[in-house]
């Protein structure tokens, strides 16, 4: 069968025309979004050139922007506040402990002076204040060893201050109060010296333990060792010839004799 070229041309012509129209429409759909994107990008670039965006150079350690100032505190700020509060409480506790140590040492030393001054009192009444006035402010008491007591306590306080400056000035009050009692215990003998030496040695030992190691066990061990050293210093009769010590020994012997009768 022979195909007529004219009829085949008429048959394929509408198909070719439809294919050309479909291809042209497809190209238009591909080109228009690209042109729209370019125009939108150009408009955005022009807008940014006219009004540049606000850059927020927020770096930690500098002044925060108002936006970040309205935001709640972050974790580092909370940690810093907690550490500051803890340091504040530690300073308050250290201040209270220092004042208590100094006042306790002063009261204990004053009580020992009052007990010793009663040995030089000639008043036989039961009132406390006449004995205190005539005994503590009596010249016989100071000449009989009162000046030695004050000198020993003062030298101990000075030694404690110098040692604290060499080790850690933060513990000056503890060293001064402890060595003041140890200096007074050197002059005393018997139970009075042992009590002052025990208290002063314990204070000095605990302070040295905190400075050296900081652990509780080491502080307790050093406190116990210094406490026994203070007891030994208080019992050793170094100044046994002083009148305050001889009268103390005589009073103890009389009390023992009266108890045995």
C-alpha cells in the first residue's frame, strides 16, 4: 500500500503544532519563577542597602543589649550569685568566730587573774567585789607575779600576730587568742596553767590544721597534739618561785590538810 505524502503532511501538521505550543508554554513556566526570584532578590538587596539590619554584638563580659537585659539571668549569673552569697556567709561566720575566740580568751584570762588575785586579798567577807578590788588592784599581786602574767600574755599575743602574718593573716585573731593563753599558762602552775594551756593549744592546733591541710581529720589531730602540749606547758613549774604560785601551792596544801582531818 502506497502512502500519499500530502495526506501524511496534513495528518502530522496539527500534532507538530500542538507539540510546539506545549513546549513553548513549558519554557514560559520555567523562566517566569526564575525572573521573579531575581527581581525579589534585587528588591531585598535594595531594601537592605537602604535600611541595614541591627546587628547585636552581644559578647559575654560586655554591656548587654536591652533585648538581653529583659531576658532572665542565665546559669552563670546564678552560679556567681550563689558563690557570692556563700562567701558572704563565710565572712560573717569567720567574723563571729574570731570575735568569740578573742572574747573567750580574754574572759578566761581575766577569770584566772581574778582567781589568783584572791590569794592576796585580806578581806574575809563573803562579798565578791571587795575581794576583787583589793586583790586585783593590790600592788602585792602585781609584784608577786601579776606583771609576769601580763607580760607572758602580751608576748604570746605578739607571737601569735607575727606567726599569723607569716602564715595567713586571715587567722590573726585565732593565733593571738591562742598564744595569749599559752603565754599566760607558762607563768602559771597546776590546774590554772593546765586549763589555759589546754584551751590555747587547742585553738592554735585547730587553726594550724585548717591552714596546713583543711581536712577535718588533720585539724582534729593537730588540735589534740597541741592541746596535750598546752597541758604539759601549764603543768611544768617554770616560775614556781613567784608569789602567785607559792601561795597557790600553800593554799592547795592547806585545803588537802583540812580535807584529811
